């Protein structure tokens, strides 16, 4: 379940064939590209049709029935009568996991600032969530359904990689440069079409002859909204913290009344950076990933990370309600990781 719009199907992109003469002129082309400066990276765009939109009707009860997916190899219900010792053990495990998941969903709803709710588990692998008030059903689902897998990854300057790919870029994908910087490594790819940019990344990742990504590098290439409009590439190093390191998450109010998410870690993040002197000295931008999606980009020197992060809602969200809904989903998911996959069971959701 995404907080921001993302392409569901890859677009077909006609990449240009490598041009030997073009490669000889890369330096000149790069210099020309640097004349097209883009705004500094600061946050995601308005999610439009994403889940962080709107409010529900006051007092209307939202009912969501969740099911824990059965792991492969589970016996179908028709064989339940042939119970064995192993069957009883698996049933007890499923019941325990259902109770654990229900407790963590309660933690999420509290962290999201939702006060009037109930979470019950009538049977194994089935959880019923009821929320009353003005929070929309989409926002509630965005809080309770996803796993809550978090990664904090340093953003690596990777402009030289994109320079090597310049001759392969199709129309509609540009090489841009961070505003105010003349460092070639601060270049990135930009496009008004997110699907096209995703397709270019897949092509470069899957084509060893382009030598863009070295095997075993641990890098993650992704697409993120650009502040000036359109989409840009981000290159992420290995995570320095995950959901296993999270102590708590909650919604806070700033001086202007705007909501932000305060994320507390079990330990000081600076300790995780000690083995990597380069990061300790140079890292200044960090990507917060939630269920595989970059939800925020933070600016901080590595040695200033400490044991907490304040994650602000994207500036481009158009209304305070939309920013509040975004913060609710982020805080809820970060507050409690759910170790099993959940699906929303619409076929058996009680009717009002």
C-alpha cells in the first residue's frame, strides 16, 4: 500500500543505441547539461490519488477485516478434520501470531492519534478493526494493512554513473544537476514521467554492458518526486537502521500546529556509522524507506543523527488535512512492525 503514486506496470521505453561519437563528446554534453539546474531535493510531491487524502465522515464507523495469509504448505480447511499433533502446533502458532498482530495494530492506531477504535480477533488468522471518527477509511487501511518495513539509507552521490549512461537516455529523460553545485557527482536523472524513469533504471540495472552498477555493490536505485516538479533518481547505500532498531514513533505538533513524526531508535545511530569513516564525514542526505517506498528525505550530517529523527510531511501536500493523513500513516506503520503479510478481506467485511 503506497503513500505516493507509483506505476503499476512498466512502460515501454525506446532507449537509444550507444553512439561512439556521442561517447567521445560526453564531457562536452555534461558541461551543457549542468547549465540546466534543478531545485535542491527536499521532499515528495502531492500524492494526488494516494491514500493520504481527505477525511472520513464524522462519526461514521470504518470496519476493516484483515486476514493473515497462510504460508505455503498449509493444509486447506477441508483437511482440518484430520488433525494431528503437527496440526495442533500450527494452529497454536497461528493463534499466537493473530494475537500479536492485533496488539501491534492497536499500537499503530494509538501512535497515529486515533482514539476511538477497537481491534478484535474472533478466530485464528482473522482480525476485525473498527474505527469511529473523521479519519477516512483509506487512511485507516494505510495504517493497519502494510508490514511497516523501515530502512534508513544514506543517499550516495552517483552523478558519474548517470554520465556514463548519457548516450542511452531516451527523449523525456534528462541529466540534471543539484542547484548551486558544479560537482559532476551531484548529477541525477530527471523526467516528468515516473514510469519512463523507472523503465530507464531497470534497463541500466539489467544490462551489464552499460557497467552502471557493479555486482554486490549493495546500492538501491529508486525514483523520488523532485521539488520543482517531475521525478528524479536517488542512489541509496546499504541501510544503517531498520524497523528492528525502532523504539517508538509518534505524531508531534510543531510551533505552527503542523504535524510531524518523531522516530526514536533503541541506540544512537552514530554508533552504526563508526565502522564507515567516509559516511561519518560526508553523509548529509538520508532516505527514509517505508515498505520499499521513499517517504522522506532528511538533511543531517552523519554525526548529528543521534537516537531520534523528526520526519516532516511533504511540503507539496496541498492541505493541512492531507499532511495530517500522511503523518498518521507514517507514524502508525513505524510504531510497530507486523511480521506477517495481511490482506484486507472485503468479501466478509460486516455491513453497516
